[in-house]
C-alpha cells in the first residue's frame, strides 16, 4: 500500500455543544481515490475543512507530506501541492475561462493543458465567462483549474453534486486520469454509483467516526453500510 500523502487523524469537532466528529480519520495515498460517504450532517465536509485550516479541530492532527499540523493553513499546504476543490467551486467572472486557465498554464507550466481541456470538453466554452456556464460546465471548468496545477493531493468536496450524467462521467474520468498520474485524491458526496465507479477505497463517516470498508465491491456487501447508508440514500433526497 502506498504511503499516505495526507492523513486527517482522529479529529474531533463540535458545533453548539453537539459533537459532529469524535475520532474521525481519513487518508490520501498516491495514485488512489478514497471516497468519503455518509449521511448529511455526518461531518464529511467538516473533515476536509479541518484538513485545510478553514475549521480548527478540538482533537486530532493533520499530517501532510510527513509534517504534522495542529493548525493547518491552506496557503502553506497549497505551496506544497494540496488543492481544495470546494463544493460548488467557482472561478472569477471578470474574464473568460480560457484566459483564466491560460494564466494558470503560464504560472504552472502545465504540459498537459490541451489534454485537460479536451478531457473535460471545454473547447466550446473557452470564450465564455464562468457565470455563463451551466452547473456541469462550471464544475468542469473549476476542476480544470485544479488539474492544470498538477496537485500532489486533491480534496474534492461533492464533485458530482447536482450535475448531469454526462458531466459526472467527464469529471469521473478526469479524476481517474489524475490519480493514474500519481495524485492522491479524497472525494465526498452522495452520488453513490458515480463515486463507487472511481473509488479505490471507501470510508464511511457515521456516528462521529469513520470506518474503512475496503474497495467498492466490499462496500456494496457491507451489511451495516448497506442498511444504514445505502438504504437511507435510496429513500432520501441528496
């Protein structure tokens, strides 16, 4: 098993006296996609926000590239190769997305720029501003901005939320290609089939803690996960 690039280790966090996370852990390994699943309010996004310093945990620690951080700061981690793709991430609306992505290309010298644009089918939209794109097109453009940076580790919060199946397929394929190039990825969400189709490992966030279920097939056959999460998911809106 590859060594962990990022480890969110035994973190705890309360809001208004309610413990959302008690001793939750997740990790990202090179060339692998770990998916974090759980009900709404189970703490998935909270874990990612703790990892990048947007929230401060009450217990636990974050380790990135061998260094431990009690109080992580995203600018520091970003300089070392961590990229946080927030839910409904947006690009500025002042300039067309082609100009923005081109600036990133110059900054990071991305040799795969044309491949990223083609993979995410963004050619027809390069002259449009972000606010002129559909939800799925915007999600693809935001992901392109991440891929051009060639991150060591990518945290993708709800990358498939509220978008069409075509956009889900394009984004899933791009994430798998990024992992194949060596990036360590954590992705969250409720789009079960889309997430399982790209997963190497599934982690279940429940009752304030986390459980590694193994690969997608093992997750589908895990009795408690099927009953408590997959069954709930089928009956509840995302």
